[in-house]
């Protein structure tokens, strides 16, 4: 860690940008610039950190040194994995993007096999990046020494490390200069005149299948706890992200009274200014429907059986692409992740629970479209219950429906209650059903969010009662 800090100090003192800062910093700057605290520095975007370094570079040498020493002192407080991520970003931003940084790249450390195992996957990925910067002879020697060390590990652990390396390298690539242009490296700038939720960023992310998504992320105002932030994934983000974020932000300020703790909100939406992309969400959230007997199917209906079918790919995108991207950028609690969906999104939430229950610990399904595909979710539920073991990780399920949603064609209340009732007594599953009086399909989301958020693992009514 000490060598890393010394390298950080050296890099910070040598950085220079050829372009003028967006802050308008020039050589005439005469006042020192306060060094941000560790977590303030982390919460800045890569562009903001780069602009800060430009401003510092314009100061007199003595003030530059003072600022860089102060930043280095703060960086010492960060976890090693986070420090190394910031170090790699610095090199990429200055060397790859601007060509201004010409200093030495950080060398990969020489570790014993078990020291290597104890590092987090993100650190091991950065070591491979650093090895790429070595001369061919030094790189070969480094990789040979590392291979000898890893050969002393159990075969299953060697295979696990190799599989992890392939996943990271295939997804991120081993070219640090390519990473700096990746669309998940920073939030998209907001156009002049636009208004967005404060302390939120937007990513434009394209899946491995070539489907574009708009990812909206809201970070709590407080630093992450030691175990990381809980994460709440919200479907239909174009419509629901603001409602969920502001509800969580307001009530998360007093969790001892509200029973709702702060969390990182990750909204999954589409590149449109409309509240919904009907065609995209229908395809992503639903399975293919072989028949046309469900409501709204077939001739004269709103949807045909081929409207859905993308649910398996969409679930893979969330688990294999989006979640790792979020984990690289934020400190998160892998054991407190929630999926929230409404209507077709509620169908997808239940589909995920029954198909890959380990994906999340909490499932919130508001007015789920259980009617789709001839109510096939009930069959999937039976398979889930049959496969459930007492030793499986605990799960929380919250299902809600509005009293005005029940119709002759679509038994929204009956089906939603049926799903919840079917989960009663299942090992390790805590289930709540909430009937929202006087609400219909469109109004249920804003009227139910508070109640739904209290159902998450680690929160809840019992905790609130104990504190009040």
C-alpha cells in the first residue's frame, strides 16, 4: 500500500493536460485549492477529477505540492481496491485520453499464491493490465513467476481464478486506453437547460446483444458502510426512477424511524424521453407466449404472442453485464440487492425469482402481469417451490395490487394474491401481499413505494417498531 501511495504522489505531481480546464484555470491562478476528502474525491466523476488536476497544475509549484500531499493523505484512507481503481483511471484519463501523462505505469506486485487469492477480482484485473505495460521480457518473467505460484493452489481454485480472469478480460478488455472511452466510464453530461435528479448520473450502455439501455444511478449522500451500499434495481426507469429515488432518499435519512435504509438506486431504462418504450419493455420483460388465449393476445388485442421473448437475455444482461459494471464503480453489498418491477416489470421480477432466485435477495412485484402466457408463472412457481431447499439463502418477496385493477378479463388482484399465497410456508421465503385500496394500475406505484421499500432484507416493520 505504501508503494502505491508513493506512486500516487509521483503521478499527481507530474500530471499535465494540454487542453484548457472547463473551470477556466490558467497560469494566473494564485490561490491554493482545497484538497477533497477521500469520499468526496471518490464521488467525483473521472472528468471532475481530471479538471481538478488541471487547476492544481496551474498553481505555483509549492502550492501544487501542498495539494498533492493532502490528496495522498486522504487516499491512504481508502480500501486498496478502490485506490488502485482510481490510480488506473488517472493513467487512462491523462495518458490515453489526452496524451499528457508520460510517467511510469504502476508495476504489478509480486505476490504469493495466497496473497493473490486474497485480492478482490478488480485488483487481479488491474494487475493483468499493468503486466501488459511491461517489456516483453519482463512481462514473460512476471507471468511465469505468477503461474508457478498459482500452480501451488488446489485445482478447483485455479480453475475458478482462470474463469474469473476470462470473464473480466472478455468484458473489459486488456487495453486501458480502450477503457477510458467505454460508455460506462462516466455519466453522460446533461444538456443545457435540462433538469435531472441531483447526485444522479446517466450511462448509455449497450448490451452484448447490441441492445441500448439508459442506466440511471442515484448514490446516497453518505459514504458506503463497511459492507457496501445496498442496491435497488428499478425497471421502467424512465418512469419510475425519480419516484423511487426521492422516496428512498427522503425516508433513508431517518432509517431508525422509517424502517427504510439508504441504498444505491440503479434504474434500467431506454434511450427515449418518453416515460415508456412500449415495444422494448414488452420484449425484455416477457417470455415468448406460445398461445394466444391470454387477455390482450391475438386479433383485436393489444399484444400478439411474439411481443415477448427477451426475458432470458435481459436477465443475463442484468446479471452478467450491468451488475459487474455497477460493482466496478461503487462499493456495494452483494447480499442486499433488490429488484423492483411494475406490470410487465412485475412479471419479469417474478420470472427472475423463479428462474434464478440467487440473483437478488429482495423481489418487489407491483401489479405483476401474471396473466401473460396463460398464467405460466404459476407453473414456474411450482417448479421453484419443488426445488427449494432449507439451506438456500433467504428471500423476501413483496407483491401488491390495486383494488381497482380486478376485471373480468384480467384478475390482477386474484392472481397477485395467488402468487403470494403460494409462497407461504416455503423454506426461507418471507412473503407480503399488499392490497392497495382505491388504486388502479397506473396509480399503484407512487402509493406503494414506501411500503414496498420497508420489505427489503435488513429493513422492515419489526426494526421500526423496536426503534420507536
